[in-house]
């Protein structure tokens, strides 16, 4: 639903309408309601999102949201705190993790009050299940900490948050795409940098608009589309992170990308960890249950990064299998053998997994082996924020706040996940730090005596003109025609050839090439030469991207125009990921460098801060309660 | 005999389903004309044609049917195919998609006359279903022909299509067999800005029985979801659906009795104004707002037993994709009806034991364009990707409304 008219000025604009964006909006509205008696504010708040909110990828989260409610057995938030720090391979900032673990129960109960249809215990409490890495007594036995709603917790949370936003009359501009983040002064000279506004494309009208905003929150989600095989939706193109880079800001720890071990064959669709918890076994082409060789004692239920690396090691050693749907294709999968699970049990406990395998692999997991491969799942790094959601720059050894700019959720990095995220902590991060960000903005709005009246915003107007010129160039098709025959390529191959110069130059083909390049360069493991090869390949893609033009001159709902800008964003981000990976000469959590296989706390117990000019600086990790030690599962 | 069955000799998804083969996609396309660029001169009949005035929701622009023949394995999804077309053949084709595995609800369209999600429909399903399904749907009248025509009601329409569609698509049918090829739209005869629709006898188009030769391509027809205004190609306007969902206050309203002693804080100026006067829910909301303690740290969850959860759990899995709306002859036919998706959203809260306003909610849906508009045709059930028996749930709502008004009449008597 769209407002009749989107204004030129708002008190706050939230970009993105997944769990983080909607939580921010609710946090803001609720905090203002509480303050209403004091000052009679009627805030002008807009949520801009490139998707209708219910289409957000939050809705695909399956397993649960972690909180030490202790509904089914004794639990303690200190244990959650420890598990998260350990899971992060000691790269998380412990002050932030402490907030995460301590406030998790309150957030989950608030979500329940918002309407989330949690699964229940017999006595009517929120049901909880075990999840990888969540333990009792600081690394003891597994504990039931993940509050769940069958296997669709993300869907439930997304819908409940959206519903509560409707109740409060939150204004949405849906299928609007943010093209530019405007800071003033635009370059990173001195402290005092201030967010001024956004340039936004109304995709329905095909028109650009400048929106001035005192407070801007980026909640745009992850960037799984950097890779060919990903569990992420087609829309996760790292827009918010790229906007930050393009505005001269830094990203933190972007080299840490979690690969979930069991993506389904060529699709990358997630098969929940529960498939292995219930008895599924990974096997190589010889039928050997290889995980026992890599993680004795833990086997198939070792940590996600460990299992993903083991699968890739088998494939690299020539013991992979081909996806049966593409029998002549590369042997880049291994088998997930679920045939040992009782059929009845499988239907009851793994309905979503079973349905996905049936529908997308056309296999019957009770009798067939299922092809799986690691799938890009989550970006641990992102836009650096404080625990109140303020975006900052790391400069001369201190955090310099960018006034009026905030971020939350997967696109941000408060650093609660460090080098590897625990299952159940992503929804928690998005909802908790989203809410806190909304509250922080409400506090600032309540204390502002006068509206920040920037009657003249030359930088914004300038950015709008620049983007308009860019758009005009994209849409300058000879005659308003659909593509002429010459621009269309006959291609007999089912997949476009990744290396062939003959592949058509359009953003969709280019995104495919980028995905393969990134997969070879840094997926699951990397070394200096693979990264440098990736960087050289990026140069070619950058050159090709500059040639991209829309093949239709009609601006209205022209998806290709948006896709061209998404590709630009992915390319910007890919370069940052590769350079950050190159600079970190150690292996930690999800980053495995085969040329530096050990963790190196002496040099790299620090966050990578990288900007678009590829300047890297290092921010020390906040160690509060737990000095680093080994990470064994 | 379809080519689907050729060579697969009865066993389960076999090698033949993995082999790419030519499939033709016949896609209803539409490019709107921007307002500002609309020339002053239009059809000489435009002013006098009553249909032109009536079709206010129908955007002007160019409509045509385009065929693409690509090689793809039958076990792939239709979304895979359209993405391949975008990548390799025609990047101007527009359609919504996001998660790609049936959870986001963004890619509802009409495939071979049947409402379906692009990402859950496989090529094999569509080719085998094209034998039988169009007839089944044709009896409801939703399917065949041009869904861009919103009015008159679908069930009064028999296999209509635009002139351009009928002639150009058959004339340009590509049987190249190998390689992919787009038929250029310039060769078609786009019905520029025509707000009138000529009906031609085109009922046979959804049957493709000629494909016994596996090398010959089979045809899959895709058009926008009925009941929704097309905006460009397969993208439709979903705002109307969400407005109707919103109308019945789809959010949990829990009166916390323990909080009554607390001071009221006004939440009353929230924008609930539009249909406030006659809507009993509005009063309920302000009551709930008074009761709700916003600033208190939530102490514990509202209790709900697994049995209470089971009463609405499936309803809560609705992804608002709109397939049920597109399948409903009442809704898609243009009658005044809030639509099955809005009713399901209402039912989700009516059946949630945590919600304190069941009665007001039942009153709210008991309107001529609410549950009263449902004629129990139950076409809404089949396409639901979440397995909700929409038709049955609608019937339960009818009964609950009746029960409530009966007991109310009984009490006041």
C-alpha cells in the first residue's frame, strides 16, 4: 500500500521492511506514544521498501529465535552470552552480546504479544527447541533456547510486526528503491558529517524523488546474491551496505559470510539443520560418512562453518557428486542421506524439509540420496553501528557518529555475531537492535526543540540531478521499442556460459557471472591467489556493468533499471568483501584462508573497517568478560 | 499423449525430466503508456465509447502476446524458465519474484488458465496439467483467454482474447525446435490503447495435444492473475487486496485485564478513522488501546494451549499471495467482495484465543461485501500454496456469523 503522496521531508525514513525495519518503526512509534503526554509530536515517519513488506526475506527464516526463557528447562542469559561469544570465534563485541542475551526474553515476549503464533508447551508457554551451539553451563549439554513456531518462525514474526505497524498507521512507500544516500558534507573530511536524505526511485511511476530526512535508518538485509548458490531471495543484493560505501562510509567485518552446509543442489534452498539433527548423514561419492573424519565425536552436527569446509574439502578431493538434475554438470555436491530416518518421523518432524526436497529436487528422501552443497546464508559484517543503532566511522582510533544515520539487522554490524553467527540469533539481532534504534530516534525527536529545518539542501538536489542523468542514460533506448532482434542472443545452452564473451550484456546475466566469480574466489574457503584472481575478474565485470542499458525505454515498473543498480551495488560490495578477505591473514569462524589456516589473536583480534577506496583500518574487539580461548565443538 | 509421458515409462522423476527440451512460453505482455507522454489524439471512439469510460481502472498502453522458446528441463520451475528468459533472451520481461521457494507470496500468476505461483509450478506439471486443468477451470470460467479484461465478470465470459493475441501468436509460432528465440513484438499487431476488447473464438489455445514428438516444443501460457489490475506485463496491482485485508483490523487485540487499573494513555488518535463510524471494531480498538500497557516491560507471554493454537495455526500461515482471490469467480469477476484473502486474515484473529474481540470481528465481516458475498463456490481452496482449505474456512465463518447473530437475537428477545 502506498501513500497518496510521498512528501519531500520526513522526521524519519526507514529503508527496508523486514524484521529490522518493522521493529524500528514499532520501537519508534511505541516510544513516542509514551512520550506523547509531554510534547505533542505527530511524527512524520516513512518506511521505504523495494518489496511489499510481507515479501521480505525475514519470512523465510525457519528454525527459531534464541532467548533464555527457560520454559522447558533451566536456562540462563549468561549461558546464551557465552555461547554467542564462543560461536563468534571471539570476534563479537562482548558489551553488545551482553545486551543481546540479557534482553532477548523481553523481545520474544513482546513478539508474542504482537501476535506471533509460537508453538506451545502443554501448559501454554512458548515452546523452545535445541539449536546448534546453544548450551547450558557455558558449553555443557545442548539446551532448549530457540523459541519456535513450527518451522516458520520468520513468517510469523514478519506478519505480526507488519500487522502491528498497520495498527499504528505506519506509512509505507512500497516498491520504492533507494538509489542514493546523501551525507553532508559528502566527503569524509571532518567530524560533523550529517545524513541529509535519500534519492528514491518510485518504481511504479518510474520517477526519482529526493526525500529530506532528519533520521535515516538502513534495514536492507543481507547480500547472499553475491554468490551463485544462496539461500537468500533474489532481492538480497546488499543495497544498504553499498549505499554506505558509496556515501564514503566504512563496512565492518564484511569478509565473514556464513555458508549453511545443506543447501539443496543447484537451487541453494535451505534444508534445515534439523535434517541432520534427526539423523541425516552426509556422504561422499564413495558412500562414506565423511564428517567423522573431520569432526570426530561431533560428526554431522559440528558447527556450520566446520561442516561446510568439510564438504568443500571432499569436493576438492574429487569425491563430490553431481546434482542428479544435471548429471553431466560439475561434481560439486555431496549426498545428504536421510534414508535412515523413519518415514513417519520424517513427515512429522521435518515437513518443510521433506516438501522442499519433493518439490525442488523431485526426490523422495525416504529412499533417495539428496544432493546438497554449502549455500551462502548470512553476512555477519555490515554497516558499523553502536548498540543504539547509530552508524559511525572508525577514524583515528575512535568511533565518530554520523548524525542522523542509523542501521539495524543483517545489513548492520553491531558485532554480536563476530566471525560466525549462531542459529536463532539473527531474528533476535534484527528485532532487538531494530527496536532499540527506534527508541533512540524517538528520544532524539522528543528532545529536538525545533524541527531540523534544512530549507535549502543543495547536496540533495545535486544528487538527484546526478541520478536523473544516470537514469536518462539507462533509458535512452532508440525508439520506445522492445528489444530488437539484434540485442537478443540465441543461446542453446541451458545456463549462460559464465566465461563466454557471447553472453548477453544485461544485469541478470552479469549477476550470474558475478555469482560464479565470487564462488570461486571466496566461497567457504579462499587463499591469496583465489582472492586476487577474483579481483581481476571484478575489473572486467565493472567494465561490462558500465555498458549496461535498459532494453526498454519505458520507466514504469522497469525491473531491468532496478537490476542494473542492484548489480552496481553487488559489484561495489564484492570488491569490499574480496579486499577485506585479502587483508585478514588468518582463519577465523566463517573465513577460512588455506594459506593462513590458524586463528591469529595477536594480529587479528580486531574488526576490519573497509571503505570504498579500499582503505582498511582495524578496530579492537570489545573484550569485557571472556578472554579469547579455543573454539572446539 | 503428451511428450511428458513419452520416454518416462512410468517410473518416478526420471532422466527424461532432467533433459532440457524446447518449451514455448506464451506470455501476455503489457507496457503502460506514461501519462505525460499520452498524445492528445486518441481513438476517435474513445470519448463516445461507454466502455472506455467504464474501464477507469484499466491503464492505457500496448498489449500483446509474446512467445519465447527455450530449452529447459521439465522438472525445473516456471520461475526458473522466466529467469532464464530474462537472462538469455529478453531482459524486458517483467514479473514479480523474490524468495523462489513459495514463502514470500509475490509471484502469483495465471498459468495455463490456473492460478499458481511461478516458483512452485514445474514445467512438467504445467505440461501435463494443460491437458485437463483448463477445462476444470473453464467451468468456473476464470481461465481461458485474456485476464486483462477485468469486467465483465469472468464467469459470463467465454474464452475471449484480444485480436492481436489470436492472430499474432499463431502466425508467429516458433517451431525452430533448437535454441531459443523470441518472436519480435513488432511483428504483432498491438492493440494500442484499445479499451474495447474484441472477442474472438480462441477457446482452443490452452490445449496442446500436438506434442507427441519430444523435440517439438510444448506451450505454457502465462498471464496476470485475474481480479487484479495489470500494471506491466505480469505485475499486477496488489494494493486493493491489502486494503481489504487491512479493513478488518488484522492484528491481535488483547485486553489485558490486569492493566485496567493503570492510567489510560491515549492511543486514540491513531489513524483508524476511515470506516470508523459503522465499524464495531474501531470501538474495540480504543478499548484495547486503553488497556494495553505500552511502557511496561512485558512480563510473560499470554498463555495458549496447543489445542487453542491448532484452531488458527494453519490460518496464520497465509502468505497473502492472492491465488484464492484470483480463483474466486465473485472476486475476480469484479463483484463487490472484500475477497477470500481478507476473510482468511479476519478468521485468523477470530479463532485466536488471545484475541478479545471475536464478537466485533464477526460483526465486522457480516456485511454485503464481506462474508455475505461468498457463494460457497470453493474455487478458492485448490490453489492455496499453504494448504488452507479456504472454502471450508469461509463456510465456517458463515456459520460463526449466523450462530452469533442467532444468539444475539435470542438474548435481546
